[in-house]
């Protein structure tokens, strides 16, 4: 069956944004007069909980902190994140811009399914491709549209409903195990590009694992009959550069 849409996760997949998220969390904590400081090692553990508000709540519970106003801390963190998100702070990951442009040329639909907020998606686009690139995506669904975050598949289901395509007509691009499990739950094939915080994740069951999308020879998992199975030649060219 022909692939008709590419569905992208944002954080870690379109760009390595998690360091900016981490800095924004820490600034929000400092502004609120709190002593919390999430270093990289701790943040890697905390990322297992998706969603910034949920992450704050989980951490408060873990250390037994009471009276933590997670929604307001998270709101401020989102403002700080968007202040930090200016051109030059974060770049799209290698191969992403090229993939998006080539997909548009062959009339594939593009979509976004993310845990983060819409304003953060817009901020990333503004700082990289330009805000008009938001219009490249036929469906953009975020953590604000869902009750449950990844690994729950709700956000992917919303995108599939928006697009009106069957799971096997789409490809999902993800960087994390949580994202992979969510994608598997809606039975959409998954392309994984591990990111700085997810290199140790368990990607068993992923259809493709690439180091980056511009490096066709860095395919970590490559069994030819498996890799090419079911992909039309235009989508194959898109992913494997011919
Ligand atoms: C990303 C997340 C997000 C970001 C922070 O998950 O878990 O919570 O870390 O963003 P995924 P918010 O890439 O799987 O969608 O603070 O806006 O939630
Ligand atoms: Mg991600």
C-alpha cells in the first residue's frame, strides 16, 4: 500500500530541543525561588515521564515535595522556552528540512504528533524554517489536544483521524521508546532516529532505525527484504536517497 503521509514527533525528532526544555525548566524553578536544578543525568531519567507538567509532578512526588504548583511552573517554563527559542539556538536535525521539502514535492501529506504544546511547535518553526512552515503540516496535534500523553497513542490517533488515512498508509518518525510504543499501538510503521537523550532506549519492533535522516549508510538495522517491504519507490528514494 502506498505511503501517503509522514507523521513527525517534534522533541528529539525534528530537533534536539530537550536541552532547551531542561534549561527553561531550571530557569522557571530558580525564578520561583526553588532549589531544584535538573542536571543532564537526572533529566535523562525524568524524560521517561512525557509532558513537562507531568514531569514536574512526578519529580515532586519522587522527592516528597509538597505544595508544588506544577501548572503555573510549567506555564512559565513554556514562556521561557519560547523566549530562548530564537534563530540559531536550535537547528533542525540533519536531513529533516530536506526530507520535508522532498516529501512535499512528491505530494505526501505531512503531520505533527507531539507531547509538547502548540506554541512550542510554532516557536521551533519560527526559529528554523520560518513560521509559514506550520502551513506545510495538514494536521498538527499536541499535548494540549489529548488527555493522555505518549506512550498512550491518543495523539497519533487524532492525527490519523484528521488525515483520514489507514495506519499502513503513514510513516511515523520518532526518537524515543515512549513514542515508538505509542506509534505501535496505532499500527503505523515507525522510523526511529535516536536523539541525545534516547540512545539507550529499547527500540525493539521499530521498522527502521537511522542515526540521522541524512545518513542512509548509518542504518543500524538493515535487512533488505524487511526494509524495502511495502514501500513504494518514491518513498524508498525519500528515505534511502535512491
Ligand atoms: C517530549 C516531551 C515533552 C518535552 C517538554 O516528548 O516529553 O514533555 O520534554 O515539553 P515527545 P512540554 O517528543 O515524545 O513528544 O514541557 O511542553 O511538555
Ligand atoms: Mg520525542
